[in-house]
C-alpha cells in the first residue's frame, strides 16, 4: 500500500482461526482501522460492564483476550483493581507490558501469554472474569466459558460484552470465515450465551442491550475502510478492502433488522 498506510497481514482464515484473530488484532492495520477502540463503546462501556459486575477496589480480575491491555489498565487505574490480562498475541502482550510500566501500573496490571481455551492461571483465584468482544471468536466457546468459571472464587462473576447474532437469519457473507474474524459469523444469541454460562455453573444476573454502540463502531470502521480503499493500489489488497466495506454495510443493515446486536451480560458463579 502507499507509504504511511498500514497493510493488513495475510490471514489463514480456515486453518488457524484463533491465531488468525490474534495476528490481525495485534497488527498496525487493525489499530489504525479501529482507531484505538477495540470494542463498541470503548472505555465508557467497559466501565458500565464493570458497574454491572459490581467491580470494587482490591478485587482480582482476569481479562480474557485482553488485546493491547487497554481495559486492564483502565480498571487498574480507575477502579483500583488487581488485573491480569491474557492474550494469544505475543506482540500484543509485550506492548501491554510496556504500557503498564509507562503508566506506573505494573504492580496492579500484569499480562500473560495464553490461550482462552486453556488459561495458564490457577483455580479459584479471581473475583471477576471479563471478556470483551472476544467470546464470539473462540472456536470452543463452552471450553472458554468453563475456563473462566474455573478461575473464579465461589460467588465470583463472569462479565461478557459481545456481539450477538441470529445466525440463521444473516446473509451468507456474514457467516463466512472473514466475518468470523470480524466478530459476526460465530456469534450467538443472548439466550445461547446465557446457556453457556449456566452450563459452567453461572447464573445470569444482568443483561443489557447496547446495539447503538455497535452501530457507531460499524460506521466509524466503514469510514476508515473507504479511506483505505482510495489509498490502496489496484490488486489483491484493494479487493480485500472492498469486500470488507461490503461486509460493514451488510452488518449495519442487520443491526437495523435486529438480527445483529451487542450485549453486556453478567453471571454469578454458585457459592
């Protein structure tokens, strides 16, 4: 692409979906595209999720698929929590560790390289397990939820913010491998997420729909993609950007139809 414009990395969408997601979201292109806001609603919605989970100073929190660590640092800074972030992207974890040291939060914000479906952390050691806009991308969601529940102390909570979808009602393009990376193709309904949590011994105590924040993010991403399409030279890269613009427009339409949305969901583990 042109000088100064980040190129999206090559992605193995079928062979390694988890690694593919990690490589994409740690890339310069993804940071440019999302403009530093990796999930709908940004910090404001993270703090709302923390409020629903009754997060309090001194509690231990694990952020599963923490990305660059923005939520980890936010909770440590604003709420005085002790937070561990786990992510599959090695570069992402290194950057998050540097940011924690630079912010003077390394004593309360720690990062670990690991897989959400096999978390490298001990049983019953956290008060809250958090997952923002990531559960929808995990191939084995039941295992990932079970791992989050395993780490909770009795009475602890799982707090999820994620894309929801009625997959059977979505256009085929939004059920493709590329749409999986965009947090759509393997999303679930509210009821299905609640059932996953119930299966791990956690009963839902709060559900809040936030479709407006998802719509705002889609609009922001689409605007940046239009810039990318203009700057990309003819060829494969421009074609990929054009296809992604089309997916964004389809996703916006589905939010309007009610077949795609965003939800905050909090569940408590049995005491």
